[in-house]
C-alpha cells in the first residue's frame, strides 16, 4: 500500500513553453503526460514555425524536449 501512495504523489506535469522574439520562454499550457505535451508542442511549432519546448514542471523546469518548427518544415520538405 505504501508503494501506491508514493506513485500517486509522484505525478508530474509537463508544460509547453514558446520562445518569444526576445528569446524569453513563455509558458502556454500544461499536460499530465509527456507524450501529450510533446505532440502539442510539435503541432504548434509546425503551425507557427516557432520554437517550443516541453519542461517537467515538477523537476525544477527540466527541459524534456525542444522543437523548432522551421527546422521541421525544412526536413519535411527534403523528404518529399
């Protein structure tokens, strides 16, 4: 029973941050899973051609992933 309590208390939030023109990171929204946050950040970066990152809000804002929309579009164009 003790292990279950620890597992419940260890839930993390994964937040999406957008890099502004002034190179500052602005938090936009948070998700319960890393996967949902990453998919959302990737979608936003491709739609806006901006840079987004996913941070683990629980672990003192540890960066989990960074996505650059301009680079994704360039890679996708080369694949066609």
